[in-house]
């Protein structure tokens, strides 16, 4: 059957990350991921999900009634129908965000979608999977996210920001691994080095501590 996705969950919450943190948002979490990051907090999305047509997803988004929508995962770009879904959302006037793990090409992501591309640090165990060619497809409204586990990750990330002039390309986010790296310590490093990056704390985990799904 055409235009069918495997959807893990669709829910209405507060955007916890990115430059739009704090805004109400509808999340469409797709099933499946080709990466296995050490610190992953959504392992339940690797396999759990149900088939939904693009029309069914759109109907649920319309029912929720929020203008900001994010596709996430897992890795949403593993499913080819994610592209027509994003195109449909943009066409119907939604503000659309895509969070992707950074190992798959964003070249076909529709214009008008804010692309939030992870850059995997060594501490993730998946740094060799970064698809650096994605940088060529990013504009000023897009974002790059580094999840940082320790001082080694920070040094590596800071080197990428400087050597690749990433902050001149788009917004760069540095996010500490929860229960691993203290946010204040990461903030001290950023300030000491004068990096032009944005410190990001996962707001949804502060609002609903211990809640793993639907936030």
C-alpha cells in the first residue's frame, strides 16, 4: 500500500530542544534507527510502531491542532514516505522541523523544513557515521546538534565548530548527556573558549522527570 509509514507515536508536548524550545509542538515519532548511540533515550522507537498512511498522520496532526510539527525518531529519514509527509505538512501551512541523526542525506528534505542535524561525537560510539556532505544542504535557519558526554567530546566538537566554520553556516547546539555531564560544566567550557554556540538543556526532561514517552 503506497504512502504508508511505520509510526511509533504522535503526541502533543512542549518542544524541549532546538531554538524553538518552550513552544507547543506536535511530534511525529517514526519507527526505526540505523544508529545505536550509547546514550540513546528512545530505544523503544527502534522496533515498536504501527502502519499509518500519510492521510491518517495528517488527520491526527489536524486533530491536535498545533501549528508547529516535528518529525523525529528513531531516524525518520529511513522511511522514504517521510519526504512526502513533510511536503504535505509544509504545503498545508504547518511550521515543520526534522530531527535526524546525521548519517543519512538531507538533500531531498523539502524547502521550508527546519533541519536539525545531529553530529555524533566520539562518546556516542557512532562518530564514524557522520555524513559531512549534509553541511552543504544546510542554511541559516537550520541547526546542528552535538550531544556531549564528557570533556573529550567537547574538545572534539569545539574543533569541528572552528575548523568547519559551522557557526557561520547555521545555529550550533551543544547539549550535555543527561545524568552524564553537568550543564554548568559544559557552560563553563563554552564561555572559556568563546564558542559561538547555544547551550541546550532538554527542557521536556525538566518538566516531566522520569517520563520516557509522549513528552
